[in-house]
């Protein structure tokens, strides 16, 4: 399995290749990989192009407790955040 820092730009499939719109099972698998790689840590969070700087600032320095999926929605939870962060694929 590839490490999170080597994920290619674009949409990552479970098999490690870049493809089109992921299906729900792919989002569930990626949630598991994120939780395994980052659960219990305080990952660096940024917005390289600045589009999500405000959201990144809310998450910066917070512990990632869990990552999960519901359909094609990827969510994560951290203590002290107002609600889960959700990303639609």
C-alpha cells in the first residue's frame, strides 16, 4: 500500500491508480486508510491554493479521531470541532 504522502494528485482508487468519480466502496476504503494512517495524530492541514484556508485553519493542530464514509461522503472527526468535516466525492 502506498503511504499518504505518495498519493497522486487526482482521484485515488483503492488499487492505487487515478481514475474518475469513485464509487461508495472506494470512499469507504479510503476512509479506512486515512484513519489507519492518521488516527490519533495531529496532521498538518493546509490549503495550498487558499480556497479552503479558513477550513484548514479550523482543523490545524487538532487530533484526527476517526474517518468514516456514508455513501460518497467522507467525514472525519476531531475533538473541539463544531461538527464533522465532510467532503463529497
